[in-house]
C-alpha cells in the first residue's frame, strides 16, 4: 500500500513586514523540489512563475527560466539564487503586489535566507 500523498509535501509560512506592508512567503517542500510564493498579505495573486535548477551537483551554477507571466527577471533571479543555495529545483512566483525596488525585494530575500538558516527542515 502506498503512503499517503500528503506525506510527500510539507508547507511553511513566513511573514515579513516592510514599510508597513506585510508579505507572505509560502513554501511547499516536495521530495526533490520546492515551490515558493511571495505576495502581499490579503492581496495574493498567482500570475507568473519561474523555475530554476542546479546545473549539476558539483557546479555552483543554476539555470533559470520563466514559465508563466510577463517578461522580467526578478523571480528568475531569486529562483536561481535559491536553487544554487539549496541544490534543488525551485519554482518561484512573485505576486504582482510585490514591488521591484531597493527596499522591499532585498528585505524579503533577507527573510527567506534567514528562514532557510533557521528552519532548514522546511526547505
């Protein structure tokens, strides 16, 4: 008898407040990959998706591509950084309410990498 499907998935929620706006970082850990969604609390939308994966176990590079949504590299770059750090395939979606500026994005990224360090089992 096969184990229950949910045993192969683990979810995690982190939140970060930047400039009086709260952002959710939702993580779905799967067997060999990770899905990360980042969006403004109570304004979450899924309209784009990037994927990144390590090019090889011995290499310190990761390849990334946009799967869904408008052209842009913010989600691809973050997915690529996470795939390189975690050595696994990463699907990443940035909600349209997440601004691409010099305060919000770096603060969110800092929170993600702190969360990886403090909650490694969730990643």
